[in-house]
C-alpha cells in the first residue's frame, strides 16, 4: 500500500474538501485498493464535451480539487496562448455540486489574476458561448454534465471563438492540470469580477426573437426542461415569439438535481417524454418540445392520428435544414454534421447549392466547420442543433424556436412536420437511422468498451442481419481526411453503414446505423424494408457488443 499512501497523501495535500479527504484516507486505512483505484483511475480527461464523471473524491471524480486543478490548467493554457489579461465567462447548471464547483472556478480564476464575467445564476449552457463572443472573452467555462445521470457533473471549456476546445488545447490544459500546485483563491469583491447583466442576456433573446418570432400563433405547444435550467428562458422566448397556447410540464419545470420523474435526464432515452406527452394530450397540443437539463439539446414529439411520435435527432436535423438551407445559400455559409449522423443533410445541401462538411463526433468539431463566419446550420444525431452562428455551439433554445416556427408555418398551409419529412424522403430517398447504446458498468468499463470496438476492427462480422459487411474502416487511422478517433465504420454494401464508437460523455459503446434502401415502391415500402434490415443489424451488433457487468 506504500504507493497508494503516497498518491493519497499527494492528492489530499491539495484537496480543499474535508469530506473527500476523509473518504480517501479511510479507504487507505482499510487497505481497500480496489476502491482507491475507482477514485484514482483513470483520471478525468477532456472527452467529447469536456470533463465529465461522477461526483466523487479523487482524480477520477468531479470534486472541488478536480475543478481547481482544471481551472489552474485553463489559466496556464491561456497564458501559453499569450492572453495577458484574460477574461473568462463562467456559468453553471443546477446539478448537485454545480454551485460549489462554480465557486471554485470563480475563486481560482480571480486568485490567478484573471477577470471573470459570471452568470447571475444557474442558466442554460448556450448563454456562455454566446457571451464569450459577445464580450470578446478569452474563454468560457460551464459547470455542467448536460444530460448525464444525476450522480455526474462536468466542466465544459470554450475558447475565445465561443466553440469548445479541441486538440491540442485540451492536452495542454490536462498537462497543466496534472502538474497543478496549491491554488490561490480570490473573492467576488475583487475588481476583476463582474456579473452578467440583463442587457447582455437581452442581446441573446432579442437576436433570436428577431430571427424566429412568428407574431401570433395558434400552434399548441407543450414544453418541458426535464428538471433542468431551461424552463424560464425557453418559455419566455416562446411566449415572446407569439405562441399563445403554451403548455408546460409542471412536474418537470423547476430545476431538480435528482431528476425524480426520469430514469435518465436525457430526451433521447425511451420514456423521457412520457410526462410531456401526457400533458400535451390534456392541453390539446400538437407539438412537444423538450430541452435537456442544461438546455443545449432539443427533443421533440408530434401528434399523429395514430398517437404520438417522438422524432429522432436525424429527423429534427432534416426538418431544421429544410427551413434554413435557403438562408444558408443566400449568406454563403456552409452547413455541417458529424460522421455518425444521417447523410440526408449532405444530399439536401448539394441540391440547394450549399457546402456541407462532415466532422468528427461532437460540436467542438461541428461548430468549427463554418470557419470565421460561422455555420448557417449544424447538427448531430444526439439532439444537438446550431441554427444560428450567433452561438458557436449547439443550442436547444434557438433550435426550439426554429422548429416551432417551421411547425407554425406548415400548419398555416395545412401541413405537418411529418408531411415535410415525407416530402424530403420522396425527393432524396429514405435515410432510415437508428442507434444502439450499451452501458459498461464497473471500474474496467472503459477497457471492455475499447476491447469490443477493437474486436470489430480485428475480427469484423461477414454479415449483420440480412446485410453483408463489405467494408471495414478503423477510424483510429483517420477517415476521409478527418483526425483519428476511436471507432470503426462498417459499410453494408450500397445499402448503408454503421459506426461503432465509445461514447465521449458516458461509459457506453454506441452504434449508429443508417440504411438507404433502393427507391422501389412507395415510402412505406422503403421504410418497412429498412426497418426489417435494421432489426437484424442491431440484434447482431448487440450480441457482439455484450459488455457484461
């Protein structure tokens, strides 16, 4: 245990939390090496969307010491980039620990001589990247775990362009983070501290309303923030935009870090919109809009004669693109999506004469595909949408306004969102997408995930369901000019593909399937054919990706 004694002693020497220090010292005294390993290995690193993990003591958890060290890393990174008088925008969501961690970020920045513009309370994440650009800040930090389970928290870092950091910046921050020493803390009374005022936040609201308000609308909309921080901001925007028949899910409206009505606070998860749909039926709504807990994602469901239909991320992406491509062409701005999202956007963009980029997974890559002028539209299948270059990240609030406006305009012509999807697939062919997500619990979950992905590269299946696997591409070796990333892409003849990769935010392996059946028969025939193929593909993949306990 001598090695553990040294590691625990070194960590506790810089850990300001008495309870966390006691936890680690008790485990050391008990000789519980397995438990110590869970607190220390692997240390949190910047993944797809920053640091993210369970709130727990030690370098493998989100805690006050981790947040201090990360913030010291940010200060050193900014100094290395030549920021002589850095200004950092700081925000937080309403999870357990977020207020406490926010205090650590602010205090550490001020103690290091940085200036701080702090959000006045728990607010939607997109307000921070907006503010970074609006005030010309050097960086932005948000304490948030977005849609992760209740026990998690996280640390999202934005560069001066308002987009999340990418390599090698994340590696630089991690290097300084690992070598951090004692932190000197400042206080909010220091001259370098300011709180974002209503005038700044009104610039965000006014810009979005200028783009997406409809005047007055009879469209009946039900909204839920899923116990997160989006409620007040989203309903204010929707009401000001003209939606008079606005229903909210009262049981999910106020922030609650326990997320008591949800198995997971993620609008992608089955059942996440059940309460919203119940409320919508009672209110006579035809559209459900849902933000995730930090309001940077958007889920949606629509009423049909047969019942409610939850829209997949790729479907929302195609709908939003149909409303935005004309403006993209007029502005000369590109659109972008990730390699795990549907290829329908590329087909639509080509038809509209708009450039379309394909990036690695994560909005830190998507947002940068637009260059200095920004994207006209970007999306990822995991319910992330950027509908305005004003914010260089996904934004569930502006996306909600854009989708509601499209539904309003279609309703005025006697059409629905599903009929617009029919029009798109009639024009460009069926692009059927679905996904598989497998959790890997336990301290060795990441190792099992990596092994499962590697096995698909080294020993790929000859078939998945009814479809032959005709190509295997190891994404770790790069793909079509993109940087290397963990994952594998399996080509299914000329009928589709599946991408399998570790999740960058949770202990999961994920598979993303797209099928493009021949354009024979009507849409219903093509969709049924694709659904049948998808069932077999995902069943076989599920067996290959069984990760155990």
